[in-house]
């Protein structure tokens, strides 16, 4: 079993792809930060439970949230 693992490892090492880096390029990707703002508007909810003789009411609410999207842009190296 160990011999099979050694043979498979050797084959993978010999056949595997070699990565090449372009020495002239100092960066392979750029990260862009994009500010993002959105608003969620919820209407009021009023619901009756007929069997329990109860009712639920949630008032209307507006939520504003801000976030930042980080986008990675990859440069193709030829």
C-alpha cells in the first residue's frame, strides 16, 4: 500500500502543472472598494388569531444600512 502511494505521489509530482509568474508584474490582482447603501422599508403588520382571540401589530419601520463591497479584479498575465 505504501509503495502505491509513493508511485502515485511521484506521478502527480511529475505530471502536475507548473505555475509561472511574470517577474515584470508586481501585482496579479487589484481590490476595489465600492461603498454601498440600501434602504429596507417595512409596512406595518396587523394579524388576528381568531382561535386565541389575540392580535399582533408591528409598526412600520425603515432601516438604512451602509456597507462596503470589496471586489477583486484579476489581471490576465500572458
